[in-house]
C-alpha cells in the first residue's frame, strides 16, 4: 500500500490518495486545503515529512507530518520564501531545503529544524534567467540547479554542516546547443544525471565526476513521439529506483516516454510512448518501481500505470479524480 500526494494549483489543495498495489487502484483519502497556487512538493529523506510551496502570496513553504499508516497529512509549520519557487528538494540529510525560482532567477537554502519544520532561508543566490530545479547529489557534497533561460546546469559545492552553497569550477555546463534545462534526476549509482530540456524535449545524459562534482554530456536524444510536429513543452523526468528505466512527460502531445538505461555507460534506448492525461505536468514512480502515477493539469485527474519489470513498458490500470490543475506528484510506502 502506498500514499500518493498530488498538489492542485487551481483548487489550492493537496490530494492524498491511497494506491492499493493488489488491486492496482487509487482512492481518495484526504483533501488538505492550502489556499493559493500550491505547486512543488518534496519529501524528506525519512519520508515522514512532506513540504509544499505556495507560489502565490503569501509565498511560503508549508511543512506537514505524514501519518505512516494512513498517509494523512498534519500541518506543522510554514515559513516565508524569498520568491515564487518552481521546485524544492531537501539535502540528503534532511536538514536543509533547496528551492529554485523561475520568476525570481534565484536559488535558496532554508534550514529544517529538529521537528522537520522548514525555517526562513539563510542563503539566497542569483542565477541566470528562470532557475527551475535544484538537487543535491547522493554524496551531499555537490548541488546542481537548472537555468532554463541561460541554457545551463549550474554546479555548486555544498557544505552540509553549514548548509551553504558555493560555485564549483567550472560554475556551469551547457549540455547541448540551445538547451532549455528544466528537471533532472540522478542515476541509480550516481554516475550519471538525466536532464530534460523543456523547449526541445531533449534528454541529456550527463556523466558526473564524483571527485570534482562536475558534469559532461555523453548523449543527447529526442523524447518526442514519432510524428509530433508542434512546439515541444517537456515537463518531468524520473527513473525507477533500480535505475533500469527512465520516463519523461511531454505536455503538448500528452504522452509519457519510456527508456531503457544501459547499466555500464548510462545511455538510453527508447522503449516507447503511451498517451496519458491532458498536459501531464508531473508524475512519480513509487518507491519500489512497480507503478507510475501521472497528473493531468488540464484533465484534473491522475492516471495509474503498472511498470513491466522486464521491459519498462507502461500498462494503464485506471485513473482517479484530483483537484483542479494537478501538477506535482510524490509517493511513499505505508506501514502495514
């Protein structure tokens, strides 16, 4: 059994759903009123806390305690953010929250107290135009952030004791010409980073030097379905926990792409595309890699897929109503 969390920007709430693995079905458990444009979500590493950002005024990050058996949420705090933040993530220790502002062109670091409540930011750094995502690498010594408008991945060193970032050398990587970096994910063994670029729907496979914390491009490939002739608008990217399969979403075609990952060199091979909910803004892979849940920002529903353990293909199981404008999805395994 899993709990699934979906933020709904238009209705200003978070849907808490239960995913029954035996039945392959989603059911509603709780609706948490947040008010305003709630969008990015992040789980703490212990998966006992959920963090949500309100991008409209008052711009805050909200902290929730997760009931480990039911998955229900209980609000435990809120803290101001320096701008409207497009994405958030905790560091690997759960002591700090990173955030990136698309409109404010900044990234920030906020302490998380002993109760798991985020506090006001203690560091704010300027970026190029349209910062979009930020994550620490598994070693917790390096942090990367995307600047969609500058076409680069920003590279930082991270002091996990003080919770402060400093530019690495070099400070940025351009993954490919005219790239528009959006979301990214680390491979299973942290040797590779998989970057989705929004305006051309390309995926860059980036090799990560674990000593220097720097990246280099090893593959760039198209994630669009065959025959698509519109303007790409790629959205989200995730891997299965074992790192064998990678998925991406594209909003204008309303599709999910599946890729097989080469364990040795990190490169990708297309498995196929499946149609999904209208404008799939965000999706999530469950912690055991068995299911994928995709949110349709225009359909106001979430779709559930079983992941074929041998091929990585997606098999549709059904869908479930969410709030208005669902856009971000997280999931945890529940205690029995």
